C-alpha cells in the first residue's frame, strides 16, 4: 500500500471535508496490517460505509468485513427469496 500511495504516477484521491478522515484511517490500517491490495479496497469500502452511518451490509464476503462493527451482515446469495405477493 505504501508503494502505491507514494508512486509519483498516481494521484491519491480523498473525500472532501469531514469525510477526508476516512482515508487517513484506511492508510493507517493498511500500513500497520500490511494488507494485500485487494483487502485494502475492502477496508476503504467498510470505513466509508461506517463513516456515513451504514449499520447493515449485504456481502458474499462477510469474513473480510466482520471487524468493522456492522450491526447486521448477511450474504444476499444465501437469502431465500420470498414467495407470493405477485410483484
């Protein structure tokens, strides 16, 4: 992650205003945990969702999001569809 962030050919975009702290937290976690790049995307997504007040999250990849404090997570691929209702 550090190499990606410091690469002179990349611009690191962040959120404006108060949301800018989201990326500070993402970079901090990425640097200490030595996350693979793919997991860094999960960290950014989870922290952005939590920053904006999301408490429930549907994902087929629950194990990678378990530590972020979502009140409820479920795998939408395992949820049985409701029957009836006609819509």
